[in-house]
């Protein structure tokens, strides 16, 4: 499918959605007292049938109160963390050239629009994340005796999830801590799901995924150069060069840096096509023949580009990124940015670096990777939803939390302020934080062009 065809399908879907909404409104089927209600451009399908389920689950008040308090802590940590990251990004943004500036679509966590989030996996993960997010709001709301008017599904061209409509009067009349528990419930739910799906992905990867060899995966072979002449191909794994084992990209580059132009060196690699390790020799070319830099003439050149992570490193990232040989923080960061490196979803050449063993081998490689990729995106999208909802930005959960945080802090520091003055202060505080967040987000896209 071409880009034009994809945009055409999206346009037709949007037009059909608009026509359907207009027809329902003319027929009187949409309204505030109807089961169908508009929430901005989105269509809400409301019902009271789910309220009894929320009551049954939420009757364990002590358990949900404790989890609500945990959610408050997690939301506070996430809020501070994401603001620190946005601040650092704002500093770095001035150093990024305009040609490398992020695109506006990258600011939206919408599958198919954000270029790094695949439509299929991303859409399923988004729906699951939103449904549990809203379910947690409803369960903890009922456990705290906060009324729930209705539950339902939210539609915007495609179904994007569920919602729980809380009773505003009981929310506003509740103590701040209770409101905070309800507001943080969705963030807690998303983080819990992220941990669950992360653990499931780690379990199936550790027990079923086996790299074809311990070496460096090949992402590109320069035509007409030594690697190509030695029949090395994309998807193969280089295991040793000139008698030295190469278990990562740095080792490969260091080994090649010690060779000379026109030197004949032993080369071992796992051939995906042949399904075995091949040992051969090849005569290295002068690096200058590729770079066209005269000073590179004495240096040997093999003619390959390694993958961002070796097959073993990629498996390690999917099993436990915090045990990465590069350190816990880089390992965790690598896990998050796998899509930016083209390593998620795992498919094509990257999938060919591995074979599947154990009980899940019965699925076959294709179905295994569908399951693995789905678990990754379920974890990734839930992490994104949890972090983004912690932003102190109206109308996100973090906005309500920040408003009550500000009111609570003011009440302790300004003993003489009455309720009305506290309300004015907290409203101004959350308005200021919302403006600051929007500015920080926009700055990442504007600063490189200044």
C-alpha cells in the first residue's frame, strides 16, 4: 500500500465517521441524556450496566485504598521524572540541527500517526491500556464511595478504548487524598500492566529465543567489497575476524582497526541461508576506496554495517534490560528506544538472527514474533500512558493531582487561607504548570529551527 492510498483510506474513514455522527444527531440519538453523547469529536457509548461490576470489585476498601496510595506515590515520582526529562530535552533541543529536528507527529502517541508506533500492535495495546486505565478509575472510585454515572466505549473513527464517567459532585466533595487516589488509579493501572506484560515478554524470550550464533549481526553489506565477495549477506552473524572472536560491535570495529589494507584475514560467520557457521578468508580492501579519504588508504575495510545491538544483546534487552553490560540506565533506555533503532517490532532480517526452541517452538517463528511483539507493545504503550497521564497538564490525571498537591501545600504553608483562596491558588498553579508543559513539549520542535 502506498502512502497516498493509506491517507486516502484514513480520509474516507474520517468522512464516513462525520456523516454517521451527523445522521445520528439529526435522528435525535445523540444528546447528554442519551446513551450516545459527543465528547469533543469522540462518540461516547454510555451504559450503567457496568456499575454493579465496579461495586463488586471495589468492595475491598482497604486493599484499594492501599493501592490508591501506592498510585499517588508512583504518580508523583513519574510527574517529577517526566518534568526533569522534558527540562533536559529543552536544553538539548538547542543543540539539534534543524535537519534532525523531531516531527510534530512524534509528539502524538497515536498508532499509525506517530511514525515509530505500528498501527496494528499499537492500536491493540492502546485499547487495552485505556480500558484498564478507566477500569481502575472506576474500581477505586467506588471503593472510596465516589459515584460513577456510567461506563462505556469511546469512539473516534476507530474504537480507542473505554471510559468511566465519575460523579463530579461527589469527586469535588471528597477529601483531597481520596480524590488523589481516584485520579492516580489509572496511572497505577497502566504501570501495573506494563510490569505484567514486560514480565511475560521476558519469560517467553528467556525460555524460547535462541540467537543463531554469538556474534555481530549484519545490517548491510557494501556491494563489491570483501564481505560481499566472501558471500556474507544481510542477516548473517559475524563470529570472528582475523582469529579474534567478536561478540559485539565495538569488538568488531576494534579488530578491524588493527588490520591493514590488502591483508588476507580469516573470517567466520553464521550463514542464515546455509543454517551453519562458515569459515573462509577474505582480502580486505583499503578503507579509502570506500571513504575516499587519502589517509584511510593503509586501513583495512571489510564492507559491513553491524546492527545497533547484537542478537545476544537484543535478547538480553527483551529479557532484562537492567542487566545490560552497558549498565542499568543505558539498558533501560535501549529497551524504550528499540523502535527508534528499527528493532521493534522484530521482523524480517532481525527475526532471522534467531530460532525458537522449547514449548513455544510449536508456534513457528512467525507466530512467536507476533506474540513477542504484541507483549512488547502492550508494555511499551502502558508505560507511555502511565507517564503521559502523570504530566501536570489539564485535563490529564496529573493535572488534577498537581492541583490538589498545590492546594495541600498551600494549606500547610498558609494557615490563614480559606477554601476559596486555596481554590484560586490551586487553579492558577495548575494553569501555570499546564502552560509550562505545553511550552516544554513545543520547544523540542521549535528550538532546532531557531
